[in-house]
């Protein structure tokens, strides 16, 4: 056990060493919300936890909260890996199985990305596996409390509470798990709803609806394999690199499948797999995050054949180091944002599509400019309210545009298409005026 604890510490340190040079877009929003005191309906507990962390560390700017939050995420995922190893030891009866489950989860890109950056998935994964660890020991109240925490960190994990109940063997204890988790989650949302209203809950989907197509099953396979081995999206790299990385992930998935033996009761496994898979198909199936909460089950099942599973885990670790680390250490987003910020002054408002370098203006630099990401506000207030929201934000301030021209990055724009907004018609959302090119991807919008 001591050796696995030491390995968990090493996992957390490795995650921090591998941390991306630029915080991801979700993390950018979380640390800003933590200092503003804003709540996320789908991640009700996460931003308050970051707020406490900000007060403890004395962070006064969002960028100062990035590394404390990354430490939290690294520890949470390392704890999840250790706890999964402990469950595997009990279920399969060998130390080798414990090592296979622990190292396999830690090496998988879904866990690696959650543990090395600012993500709700890291603490949520820690709470989820912690709930399973307690349920495996029959600790019903603790399993219910941690299941509730997992759901409050990421709302999708309300699906995991029945799994915990089914893992607990005693019927009365199952009721305790469900009642405890249900009461805590209900009380948490009841406490905040009076101030926000029921309509606020719709924000859990970020205002986006994923269009289901005939190709969605294939996209889901790509996303599930990406949870094991990183693969870029087609707009980020050549098709040769995308397909090559996907092939490595698919090979890892096949290797993992060759190890699998049923580690839990049939009802518990179906209750885990089916609802999470449905959510994965229905909401941006290409994202590894959709499949991250299934990783503990996959590695727990694979630990039945520990030697083979350890070989797969080692191969995944090497593959992720080769294909993901160079991407993680790429600082292009930050460099472009800082170049644009040199043209700006405090109070300037910069309208951009979002999900790209435009959102980082004013974050790493001290320009004092405020980004206005269209994709965020389109989801929050709807397309019809966008012109008014832009006019309100720009009132009394200079208005700039970022990534409206001379930019091949589709991020933000491809999501805005869901609202009927593209590069050609986005300018119609602005107050009357005309654009003057400034340089470094910026235009000044003059009334």
C-alpha cells in the first residue's frame, strides 16, 4: 500500500510537470468565475471550491489561481488512481491488479488532461472513484456523500449514484446511498435556485445543442479512443496525424478490451455504462471528457489480467508523452493574445468568436481589456439578445474585434454556426460603425 501511495504522489507531480503552457478554455472561465463569485449550474460545487482556494492562496487575479487549481486537480486525479487500485486489489485479489488499474487510469489521456489543467473533471473523477471505494466497502453514508459531491462537481454524475447503490450489497444500505446523495444534491440546488431561478439550470448545457447525425457513432468511437490516447481534431492537424493518433488510441482500446473481465455485478455495470454512453452520444461525442467517467470501469475490468493491462498502460503512457506533450507546451494562444493586448488600453472591449486566443486577452497580460466571446454570450442570452448585450458592454468604451478576418482557426465560429452566426453576418450584431484594421488580428470598430 505504501508503494502505491508513493506512486500516487509521483502521478500528481508528473501531472504538474506536464501541465499545458496555456490554461484550457474551461479553466479560463472557472478561475474568472471563482474571483467574481459566479456559479456554474452544472458544476455547482467547483467554482466555490476554487473561490476558497483563491482566498487561501491570496490570488487576486484569475491568472494567479491557475496553478493552485492545477495542484488541486492533480491531487484529485492521483487520489482517484490510488483508490481505483485499492478497489482492484479487493476485487481481483492481487497487487498486480491494483497496479494495473492505478497506472492505467493515470496514464489515460482523459485522466491526464483532467489532472494536469484546471478542469471540473479532475475533482469530479476523484469524488466518483472515492464514492465507488466507499460503496465497495459497504460504507453507505460516505458513498452517498461522495456521490453527491461528484454530482455537484459535474452534474452528469447524478448518473453514478445508482451505480454506488447497486455496488453496496445490503438493500437497506442501497436506500441510504440514494437518500443521502439525493438529499445533499437537492439541498444544494434548492439553496441557490431562489437567487437564480429555474431557467438558470438550462445553463448546464452552456446553451449549445449537439446536432446528431449518421456519423455520430463514428465520432463517439473517436472520442472514446481519445480518452485513452490524445488525438487532435481535424481542424487542428493534418488528416494523417489525426488518423494516426486515433489508430494508436483504437489499438489501445482493443488491447484494453482483450483484458476485460466483469469486475462488478451485471446490474451495476449496465447502470454505469448505458446512461454515460447515452450522454456521450448526445452531447459532443468527439470530446474525451464525455468518456472520462467510464475510464475507471474500463481499467477496473482490465485489471483482471494485470500483466497484459500493465503493458497496455505503459504503451498509452508513452503514446501520450509523444503525441500530446508537444501540443501541451505550445504557447501560441498566449503569444497571440499578448501581441493583440499591446494595442489595447484598460476598459477596451474586444468582441471575438471565443474558444480561441481572443478569450485570453487581458488574462496573462495587464492590458485591462475585456474579452466579449460571442459563443459564450450566445449560449447565455441567445442570439436575439446579442446586439443589446454587445451595445451594453461597449457603452463608454472603445470597441475592438478579434479573429473576424485573417484567422483560419474555426474554434468559436463552428459553435456559433449552431446559432446561425458566421464571419459574414457577425458584424450585423455590432452597433452601427465601420472597422479599421489595427494588426495582430485586431480591428477597431469606429461608430
